[in-house]
């Protein structure tokens, strides 16, 4: 039996990525609206209610509107927007978050796909907080750079189209300077920490890819874990994941943002200096892969009981 899947927002940056991953599959029947009807609310309502699964790749308000249009209780939803990531009744779609998360996603009706930034943060810190190596009230700092497709069609135009409003010529732009980024609530909630992290995001002149980091002064943590303990804890947490891997850090002196661009992988490395007790935890992945489209396909596979890695670039 095939699962009928409707992508609302299939012409957008994230929607196109998901479409590409699903198009060739024989276990999925993909429903799409033609270009001239893709914002027609009558046709959208029909498609939203006539599918087994809908994947929403829309701005927050349009995602809320789409959910409100769903009347058929059999329809199950994956939402890629920020609208429901801390919402009641929604399951957070990061299978690697907790040992129980894949089952929770598999059984859920409403799944919120994680934000691209929270994906890296939670992958780096959640096992360390869970195991008590980082206290839940530790003032965590999270920094990194994203490819500009992370801002969707509007930011792609900003970086690529000289005629676009606010055309950007710079190679690297820091933002979120008011320290109130829209992803803070989900990082706070799902890391199960006392306060949101200090978050220092930037966007780089590369289309896709992310490199994000958490620095830890191991010597100042109550349990003074070694670099090896940190790395072993993370490796143990992801030992069964086909998507998240802890890679060896020795023999590497440089890491590039493009490392996992074009894939659905997320790689973690634990760098640092054992003598000074300073650690630099790093994640590389793709804002459109594990940060969005790949994560949505991973969640769909779990929810539909399909091969967990089908359609993923690993
Ligand atoms: N880009 C990324 O790396 C990530 C994106 N996301 C999230 O995914 C969602 C989609 O983002 P992204 O693909 O980047 O954005 P885009 O702007 O590239 O695409 C959004 C799409 O939604 C369409 N749309 C807007 N309003 C409606 C409506 N009322 N009915 C039907 N279609 C509508 C747009 O139409 P039109 O083409 O006419 O503008 C566009 O095609 C957002 O919520 C974003 O936060 C999450 C993680 C990462
Ligand atoms: C580079 C860039 O601007 N990235 C966006 C985040 C990507 C996004 O909007 O997606 P989600 O919120 O759904 O994850 C930002 O920081 O606002």
C-alpha cells in the first residue's frame, strides 16, 4: 500500500527539496497542486483532507491556516514552520532527541519538524544534559553560520539578485543581535535547560550547509568531564542513528560549512584541548537536509512505517 502525501508549499525552497526526495519513490503517492491553483484555498482544503499525510512547507501564518483547514481526523501532519514547535498536542520531530522519540513520532498525528538551528544545538547538547555532564542551568552558548537558502526564497533573492530589495554583497553576516531569535523557545524547551542558550547566528555566502558550535569549559563544569567522556557520551547517544554520527576529531585541523551540504547527514565532532579542559563541539549539516527537507522525510518514514532511510541522502 502506498501513502498519499500532499506537500503544501511545494514550490518553495523546502517544499522543492522534499518533492525531490519523494518523487522517485514507489511507496509514496505524491499529490501536488498545479502552479495556478497552489494558493487556492478550496483546492488546498480538498488536498489537505484527501491525503494520508500532509507536509506543510509554508510561512508560519499559512501553516496555521492549513492546519485549521484539516477536518479529516485520519490526516496526519508534518509542519516545517516555527508555528507549532513548542505547541501542545504536537510531537517534536527530532528522532534523535530522546531514546523514546522515534516511537512518539511514529504514533503521532501532528509532528513539528525542528528548526534548522535547533537541530544542531539539540544534537550537540541534549545527551550531555540528559546524562548530567552539563547541568540543566549551565549558561550554554551556541554559534554558527548557515547557508543563505535558510532564509527561503526571499533571502536567496537577497544574496543572488542584484535587483532584489536589500541586495546583500557581504560574504558573512551576523544577525539575531537582539538575542531574541525565533528558534530560542524550541531550543530552551527541547534541550530541557533552565534558560535559552546565548545564540550567535550568522549567514554565509554559500547556498546551503551549516556549521554550528557549542564551546564548553570542561574544567568549570561540576563533574569536570574529559573530552573523551563527552565524545563517548555523544557516540553512545547516536550509535543507532542512520543520520547523526560522531566522527573522529583527531587529525582534523579545519572544518568547512559545505561538508555535509547536499546530504541529510549531521556530523558531530568533539574538538578541544585536554590540558586546558576546553572543548569545542561542532555540528555540520545542511539547512535544507537534516535542517528541513531530510528531517521531514525521516519523520514521514517513521509515521508511515516505511524504511527509515528511504529517500534520504546519507
Ligand atoms: N529554508 C530552510 O532552510 C528552512 C525552512 N524552514 C521552514 O519551512 C517553511 C518554508 O520555508 P522556505 O521553503 O524556506 O520558504 P520559501 O519562501 O522558499 O517557500 C514558502 C512557499 O510557501 C508558499 N506560500 C506562502 N503562503 C502560501 C499560502 N497561503 N498558500 C500556499 N502557499 C503559500 C510560497 O509561495 P510563493 O512561491 O508564491 O512565494 C512559497 O512557495 C518556513 O516555515 C520555514 O521557516 C525550516 C527549516 C529550514
Ligand atoms: C539563514 C537564516 O536566516 N535562517 C533562518 C532560519 C531558517 C528558517 O526560517 O527556518 P525555520 O525557522 O523554520 O527553521 C533564521 O535564522 O531566521
